C-alpha cells in the first residue's frame, strides 16, 4: 500500500505530543519561536554537505528571475540574522534538506530543532540540551567527554597530535573495510571516519553522551578555545548509536568566518566539487555584531526514533522520500 504512511498513526500521535513538549520547554524559558525562509540565495560551503538547488523562474521577480536558490540545510544563517537584529533568544522547528542518501537514520527532507541562547557558552547549552533530552526521553542526565579523550579511549592515540599516517595505520590495525582511506590525504576526513566507525558505537549507549571540544580544523561556525587553540568550542550529542545534535559557542568574528568559508570552497575545488556562494547576509549580520551566544541543531526525527523505540527513521515520518 504505497500511498499509506510508513509511520503508524500511534507514532504520529507520539510525534505530535513530543513537539508539544518541546514547545512548552521553550515557552517556560520565554524563548521566542521563529519561522525563517527555506530558500536562500546562498548555502553552506561545507565539503560534506550537498544542498538541493532550484531556479527562480517568476518573471515578476525582475532581476531575480533565473537565479539559483538553495533549500536550507539548516536555518542557522537566517536565525543569526535575527539574533543580530535584536530578537533575543530564539528557537525554530522546521524542515531542512540535504541531498544525500536515504537510509535507517537519513531522509533528504527532515525536521530540525535549532535554538540560540544569548550569553551562553557551549557548556551552558550542553546543560540545557541534556535537560530537554531528559524531559522528552525520561533518561538520566548526559555524561560529558572531550573529543580527545573519547578518541584516545577507543582508537588508541591523541587526535590532536596525530598525522595522516597515524590515521591510515589505525584503519588497517582495526581491520576496517576502507581501501579508499589509504588514498585519502585530508586529515579531517580520516578523523571523522574513524570517529564514526570506532568511537560512536561505544559512547552514549546507556545514557546520552555529550562530546565536546572538537579539533579546531572541524570548528565550522564555532569559536576556537581561548584555553587550547587546538580545539573548537563545539559539541555533539550521542545516544544509543545516533548523533542527535551539533552545537557551537558561536563564532562572532566576520573576518574569521569569511576566511573559513573561503577555505571551505578551496577544499571543495581541490576535491573536484563546485564552490558554493558565500552568504553575505550572514557575514553582514556578524559585522553588525552578533551577540555572544551558543546555538545547537537537534534532529527531531532521530529523537523520535528513541521516543517510539523504532529502528528506522521511516517509522516516525509519515511519508519519507520513497513515498513522497
């Protein structure tokens, strides 16, 4: 029955209840719910993210007609423009889009919860993330561990002092089926691969786990730590084999963010990928003074997999891509 939803009606009721819980969580904290655009003139420059593209064909749009627009991979850039405009603390529950494979944990169109807290650093926000997950899942508070320690515990050496050769040797030692890794020369691609294969399966199995202080080379839009410039003030949440959230003590320096976007695009070109347009509206917002804040994006569908105790994202989405 291809026309019917892949999620049961009971799971869809649990979905509605969970969304109501989340909204009440933020209402109690007087955090404003916002709604930003899904289409943008610019997109992320990240090497590992692929945006959906479309063309604006409305002749009534004048000079805008025919331009390429991008579906958001997250509402981050737009929400930071609101923060710089004086919105105060905000959150959003919205659709996000990534042009990647569908599978047990992935659907190209998914639901994201993203929120920003003015005056918070990443540790403050980690505590609030734990509170939300405790409420929704009825679980114990999240444990915390640095990226460095998690990598040492499960891979066997320090990721902040390793070489590409060390990482390739680890792939062989752990008998991972990844011939491509021996030809790979990007340190972060190898770090991420080993983290996914060897670290993620071992953390957050009984209680949620917050991994923080990622390598500075994986900072994305996070501040570099003032205490150790080898790491960024970034965290991720894991529970029962899934990455649930990714958060930053947000970078507020426009010039540094521009340099990171440029470096991303240079990396894309080096990997035979097209460079992506840099979001000048975001950079203008940073230049206008983004308040000191921390932000996090949490995958609602994956969280609901835990709420409903199911093994596939299709079981919590009414119509995934194969039935859309």
